C-alpha cells in the first residue's frame, strides 16, 4: 500500500536538512584542507567569507568575527590552509557550508606567516627605510625604559646605565611584555613618553622567549607606535638570534637589553680616559708652545734695547733739554728786543702825549659833556667847564672871557 506523499515548504525542507547535518557527529567536528578562493573580509560585522577548493570540488565557508579575531595571519586567495569547524546548512539559501572555527596555514605556521605578512606590508610603506632612522643623542639627559617591572631585562638595563653613565635620568614605564594586554600597553607607553617629552631616547625590550612570548612586539599597533615616535627608539627584544617587527622599525636594533643600555649611553670610564688624554695633549702642546716662545724671546732678551731699556729715554731727554735751552735763549732774545722796541716807542709816545704837555704847565679845557674846548669863543659866560692839569682837574664856571685879538674883544658877565 503506497504512503500518501508529504508536502513540505522550502523552509521546512531546509530546516530538516539543517537538523540532519547538526545531528551527524561526523559533521560536527571536521578538518578540511584546501585552497582559499573568493576571500572577502570587508564586511563591518567582521565575518570572513571564502571558499575552499581542491582539484575537483568547492565548498563555501564562513568564519565568524569572534573566531576571526584570533587569527595571527591574514588569509588570502591561493593560500593552502587547514580548517577546523563544523558542516551546516544555511537555511535562507539552502546551501550547506563549512563554519570555520580555526584556520592554520599549511607548511608555514600561523605566527610565522603573520610575521612575514606584516613585515612585507610595513616594508612596502617604507617604515624600514634607513633614511627615516633617527640618530641617538650622544649624551642623553634622560632615558625612557619600556619593559616589564619584574623581568631580568629591567635589572640589566638599570645596572648598566648606572655603571656606564650615572648622569642620565631613567624614566621607567612598566608594561606587560607578553599576553593579550601587552601590545596595547606597550603602544600606550610609547605614545605617553612622546606626549610628555620626558626622554631623549627610549629603550624598548624584554628578555628571550618563544615566538608566542615575543609576539606583542610583532603586533602592528606596537610597530606603528615605534615608527611614529619623535624620540629615537632602541629595540632590544629577546636574544641575539631573535628578530621582531619592532627591530626593523626601530631607529636602532640591539641584540639584547644589556646591549641596548650600552649602545644608548657613553661609558664614563672612556669619557674620563678621553678627557685625561686631551688634557695630556693640551699640556704637551702648551709646553711646546712655551718652549718655542722662549726660543724667540732669548735673542730679544740679549738685545741692547732690552738690556738697557731706559737708554732711548735718556737720549730723548738730553735732546729735550737741548731743545729747551735753545728755546729759552731764543725767547729771551726776542723778549729783550721787544722790550727795547717798546721802550723806544714809549719814549716817542710820551713826547707826543698830552700829559707831557700838561706837565710843562699847560692845561686842557673840556665841556661838561667831555668835548674838548680849543677856542675861547666856543664857551659862553656861565658855562661849566673842566680844566685838566698835570696833577688833577678843576671844575670851573666861566665868569669872564676875552679874545687875544685886542681891546674891544672883551666879554663881561654883565654883557648880554
């Protein structure tokens, strides 16, 4: 007897198939190897969509954001990988697909692949170029140290800095150097030291360890913080054979934290030795210069001028004395001749002087205004006149006057 057929909706069919896939233990935990194709990671959700293929077949795959965030490398088309996950059905499209929970590259490990991928990316951007490397200060006043507060690296760094160059001040910024919190702490410490400008150079490092232990120094955020630092950074991560992305980006790579401390500061012993050598060379140069000066001075000291330095002065003094005598005699002669000439002129002048005439009994008459009266007719009766004689003057009033012309020229004070 035939069974009556069951009519299902598309949703019911897809839901049934999904339940069958999920109930099959063989499909709940599978490992699939294949080549990635059609890789897509641009969705804001953070999910990764791609396909895995081999020579004959293809299966669609999706990796949710919570699992993709744990990847150490960046998947790409053509990459051969080993995927771990479960097989299920996407009800909306009715397609079965692989839900990937973990992804590992075949051959090269995930961390090694991530290292090479980030190295190639940053190198292409020019972050490893020698032209952008900053020189370290020759005599740093302060040194920033970014490392773990409990590891051996900080002890080695501080001990060597104190021994080699105790003048420098150490600005210690403790951080975790492994684990999930290490990378953001390291990047924040570098940004903070640059923002505060509290160091002339920065030592970034830790002791040795596995690739997983050193991985925070391979994170892109830490590498860019080192590249963006305006303060020179010395990278000292792990042992001499260990290399991290920070080593390539930093301004100087040191093989160990101890070596970083030695490369960052000068050795005070060498500095003191250099100062002593400079002082010795300076003393020798000064001695040679003094000997040369003495050699030049010796013949000069034997010269006549230095043996009797006052002789030129004495000769000049004799010349001055002679010149002074000649000058005195010349002045005396000129003075005598001038005195004689003055006496002759004085005699002649005295002979012509009115005073000499007055001394012989004559007198000079002047008006009150000082004008000379030379004729009797120039004055009138009652005029005030001054009669100057040899030994003094007389103030007179004219009462009478007469002319030497004869009788009849007489004028009395009674005449009008």
